[in-house]
C-alpha cells in the first residue's frame, strides 16, 4: 500500500545487500558501469520458480500469480492459482493486473524520451510547464523535473490532505483541486535535490507535467510513447469492456475482494494496469533484447543520479542494486502486487504479478532474481497453511481479554477469529492448530490456553520486537 514509503524496501535491500559506498552528492551523468553483453548464460527453471511461488498460492496468500522471465533460453510465462477465487481459471500472460508503483518506470521512460528529444530539460522547473499550479519551493530553489524523476524533490510520500473513507484505497475521491491545494500550502523541509525521499506526490506531479507538455492525457502519452511502439496492447488505465474478462480480481491478503484504484491525480505514480506479456516487452526494451528507436533514452535511465540508500543508486525511476547492477521496482495497490527487475548486463529480466496485496510478493521476485544469477536465495517460503477448527472451539475463545491496561477483543465471525485492541482495526486470525492462530496481513501470533491452577482462560499475543526479537503479551479473559 502507498502508506508505506516503498513496500518491503528494507527487506529487499537486505537481500540485494552490497558493500557501502560512501558517496552522498548527486552526480548527474555518471554512468553505472554495466557491460551490455551477456557474460554467461543464465536460466531460471520451472522447478525453481515452482519452489518459490507455489507456497504463496497453496497457502492462500495470493489467489493467483504470473511469473514472466527473460533468460538465455528465451521468454517464458508461468501461471499459478486463479484469477478469481470463485473459478478455476489459471492466470496467464494475457491476464490483466494493476501494477501500482511500477507505473513510475513508465512515467520515467516518457521523461527520458522527452529529455533525449530536448523537449524538456533536467533543470527545468515544473511550474514552467504547469503554470496554473503553485508548486512549493525552498527560497529560490524550485523543484526541477530531475528532482521529480529521482525522488529528490523534498515532496512527501503522500499528500497530507487525503481523507478516503475506504481502507483499501487511500486515494479514493481525491480531487485535482485537493492536490493543487496541498501543493500550494506545503512547506518543503529542505532544498530540492539535497536528499532522496520516495514520493508518490512527486511522480503524480511529474506525470501531470509531462502530459501537459505533450499536449495529451497521461494515458494517451503512455500509449503513444511506449505501448504502441513496443506492441503492448493491454497496458492502460481505463479498460475497455472487451478486455475486462481478462482482469484478475483484486484481493487483500485476507481474501477480501476490493475494487480497482481509479484516481486521475495519481496516475503518473500508480495508475497503470498491464499483463505479463506486455511487461516482458517493456523489460526487453530496457535490457536491450528488442530494437527500439528510443534505446538511448532507456540507457540514460540506467545512469546513476544519486544514492538512494546504502545498497541502491537512483536512476531515472529505477532503483539500481549497486553490487549486481539490477534495475528494479515494485508496486502495490489495494488488491494487487507487482515486481519488475531487469539485468541489462545479462540481458535478463523477472516479472511477478499477483492479485493480492500481500507485500512478500517482492521477496518471491528477489528470490527468483538471485536464483537466476546463481546467488544464494532465501529459503523458499514455508508459509503457514491454515487448518480447519471446530466452530464450537472458536466460540469458546471469543471474548474480552485484559492485557495490563489494554483490552483485547476476540470475536468469532464465520470460520475465523478476529482480534482487536480498543479503537484499532481488527486482525483476522487463521488456525495453525487448535490453540495457535496467526495473522497474514500482519505478522502476529495468538495462543490460547487455560491456567492449570485457576482454570481461567488466557491468551498470549506475540509480535515482532524487543531484545529477543519478539514481544509476548499475556492477557486473561475477563468475559
């Protein structure tokens, strides 16, 4: 979800870990030294993909997943699970998913094309194009297009005037007027260009700025500059009725069906839908295995602009894994997750699309990239698989529990238990066995028991944290 600055960023960084390189100043134009020829053949077998993907589907964390691969043996697509929990259709290369923040790579690609054609400049102020916007500045330091495309604008992750009534979509109903009001009233905490800070706001503004310069809607700009030249027939924002049957239904990790995101303000950051087949064409252009007229612009996107963090450089849109030269980005909406990684030096790519908001889809992508490169991958997911429990037992566990000054409420609804602290959103629990339950949406464990001396029921609520790595909170049942 966009409430996180970048889904599972820290975990991804740990997996793409590299030696720290001390360099804190932006260095425009300094190219990352990546040979563009294959140094050795790389392959990713179906067996390897199965090991990393199947437990996600079998454990019902993701109804459906599609993996796309470009390796030394060609281009491949593998589908798992279902496009819809109510049917048995396996997703394939033409199944449509929201791709969330992977949209930013498309926006950055348009920027690189326009920069190469000298239609825009790196040091061009955004308000020189969006003349009807009041865009914040730090004294005389304005926000340039280069700041927006590299997440160095000093704009925050999200606008501070979001007020969506929907938990699955923080941008629901957010209007262009509200966006302009936010920008007009926002005070930058530092000068643009000083520091990397991931920003949906910045890319929303970049998308609107480029579309205005191009004299088109954002979607038409993407179509004309990327989708049509690359033959990507299903990458768009608005879906025609004829393709809707190919759309994978959107679900939370708890299996609740949610709606698609639809917000014109945020299109440049989060707006696109696509398929594995289309994303493979996009990736092929970026790794140089397909001839495109705007190849120089794509290569420019892979040049280091600034440090993003200890393991990654920032290009135009791309996070660049410093040690292995991996270009990557992930995306998440209320009911989908996407992961894209390109490895130009090996002319290889990995794409993972899922119809669930479960953020660990990123780790599936990371594991597949590392396996492709012959690096040690994290052990394949051994995700907990829920078991069926007697409803009478669930009734027995329901009630209020006292943990110090905090009351925890456990309810039995349908086939599941839910737990919530006063005033907080409830967490759906899944049975690991008759006494132990776990959360999927949040890493929490709840164990029910009975005091052998007093006979009083109790629970132990376990969450990550503390010196030992976990915090165990006991609570006695009070009713």
